[in-house]
C-alpha cells in the first residue's frame, strides 16, 4: 500500500516540478523577476511542492519494508 502511494506521490511531484519550471518562464514571472529579481510566489510554491512530493514519494517507494 505504501509503495502505491509513494509511486503516486512521485508521479505528482514530477508533474509539479515540470509545471513549476514552465511557470517560472511565464510572462508574469518575467515581470516579477524584472522588478524583484525573483519569479512569482506561485511558481516557487509549485516547485517546492513538487520537490517535496518527489522526495516523499521516493522515500515511500524505494525504502524496504520493516515487516519481516
């Protein structure tokens, strides 16, 4: 059960990272980067959520079961 949840989180995390990377190249992020030097908060939260989901999914998917 944990392996299935882990694989789902891994997939969602990868999709969020791709979506966040494309959001940092959007027009609104370019405008925000021009004035503040960093992309929009939405793009950063999408990227951070993707990284967190990928890490959690990887840990759940690839760790050994504690049951003997």
